[in-house]
């Protein structure tokens, strides 16, 4: 396995397929943040109560939870490629309908459709890339999904700024412009091949599966292709007697997927991203808060996500989780101390350090790791478990964080997040295995042995 751990040059064809699939992440990031530029105008236009305004703004998040929970079904039933195409058209529909909505009810439905696309994308896009990527470059290629999420967030902030002076209907342009990259993504998805692992273990089409394996590795001879196909089929048959997902044989990957998603949110990342202005206002920064959120946090996230992708196949998933855990603990601990002691001037710097720790650690690793640890026959269900856990806890945290910082001292809230990251560090040390450079079928064998 040592030779597999050395990153090799990336096949241009595989890179383009991975970029195309990962563009679902760009649309995810863009859709999530673009609403920030429109929400005040929407509330004023339709005279929304605070409660209804909250529902309208969270509609995409509700759709995301549903999409994450249900995303494994179309991924397994219809295939990875068709599901990726479907996501593109969900985004197109959501963008156009949101921009043209003539009332809050239509707007809520349109945003929920976009959220549905987001939820399904977090299941199928990293999964698809992991199934076509060579082991030595799987971390980088699957991590492109996370990079595109962050890139989409930055572009959404820029797009909102450019369209802010477009008149009373500026908010419609802000939301509608997403239809253009969504349509491009949907069209490009038609050029993707189907996953060879889905063809071999789900559809049972050996000829088509071997044809895609040949596209992935044009230098391989026919005998090597047949041998590789046989290994993939055998890995599927190894779990055939355990048709159900919730079985003892899958207890380790199930627990790993649940816990990495659980700890991801219990770091407080969504609360800090969504409520950064509120946190900064607690330090007395006031008017500077929005600038710090949209520019400072966005750029920090992008730079360190890029660093995480560069390191993930060099240092490994487990090492990056270690680095991120220590970064979380130090930054969150300092934020808690700052609020407790009154030295709040260090809070912005600590928040940026927190974002950097997340981007280079959990942010870079989560979607890659979940896509690696399940057998071929259960990978979509496993990705669904990890994704839905992530989004359910994201929704809960987003809902309760404002009440937490109102009812409890900020120092206590950030101490809680810091304590959870100490627990994460112990979990990484005790339970997390390294998957860097290991073929998916070999990871399956290792986890079956635990």
C-alpha cells in the first residue's frame, strides 16, 4: 500500500469529471448565502412577521434536511449520473421560481426545492467522485466538493454586492442569476459516465462497468480491467448476505459517519457562519460586523480549504482531523476566555483562526471520509446517514443558537463548543482509521475486520 500513498499525476479526464460533479457544491454554497442579500427587501415587500420571515429564510434548510435524508434512494435506484443531472434542474427551477415569486408561499416552495437539491448533492457528488477517483488522489478530488461550496459562498457575496444597486428588484436578480451556472452544470452532467461501481454492484451491467473502468485507466490491459471489475463485484457480494443497512457488520462505518457529522456541527461552525455579525457586535465592532463576515470569513475559509485539499492526500484524513481539533480547542477556548475576562478585542482574530481550523480539518475531510468508509452496495445509504446527521444538527444549532447566547453567558456557550472538540480529539485518537491512499474495497475489508 505504500506506493498508493504517494500522490500520482491526475488523469485529466477524471479531473474534469470530478470538477463537473463538484460544481454541485458551488451551487450549494451560492444558494445558501445568496439569500443574505435579499432577505431584508423580501421582508419589507411582503410585510412578513418575524415568525413568517424566519420560515421563509429557513425554507432552503428544511428542504436540505429532506434531500439529505432521501438522497440515497435516487442515487441507488437511478444511478449517480442521473441524480447529478436531477440536482442541476432542481437548482434551475429553484432559482427562476424564487426570482419570479409573487408571494411568500411561492417563495418558500421555491427555496425548499433548492434546499432539496443541496441535500441530495451532499449525498451523491462526493460519493460519485470517490467511486471514479484513484486512491492516491481521492482526497483531493472528492474534497473539490467542499472547495466549491466555499467558492460558491464567496461568489454569492460578490454577486450580491454587484447587483445591490439594480433597483427595487435587485433581490430578484440576486436569486435568479443562479439559474445560469445551474443550467451549465446540468448540461455538463450529461457528459459524465456512470459510476463503474454502481454499474457493477447495483445494475449488474459488467460490460458497461468495464467500459468505464477502461475510460478511467486507458493504459490498463483488458485482463487488468476484468480483474478490477471482479474485485468490485466480489466486494458487493461480500455484503450481500447483509442486505439491510442497519446490521452489525456495518456498525463501525455507521458510527464513524454519524460521529464525524455530529462533531462537525457541535464545533459551532454553522452558528458562527450564520450569526457572525451578532458575535462581532458583542465585542463592540457594530457596523464592521457585516464586512468581517462577508469578506474576512469568506476569504479565510477559501484559503484554508485550498490548503486542506493540498494536504489531504499528503498528510491524510486522520492527521487533518488532529490539526483541526487542536485549532478548534485553542480558538474556541480563547473566545470563551475573552468573553469571560472582558478581553473581547481578540475575538475577531480567534474567530478567523476557528474558521481556518475548520477549513483545513473537518471541512476538508468530512465529505471525503464518509464517501470512503462504506461498502459499494451501501455507500449511498451511508452518505445519506452522514449528510442527514450533518443537516439535522445544523438545523437544530441554527434554531437554538440565538436563544443560547441570549439565555447564557457567551463564555459558557463557547466553552461548551470547546469541550465538544476535546471529545472529538479523543474520538480521532481512539476510533478514526486512516484511509489515505487505500482502495475503497480494501477499506471495506479493514472495517469488516474491526
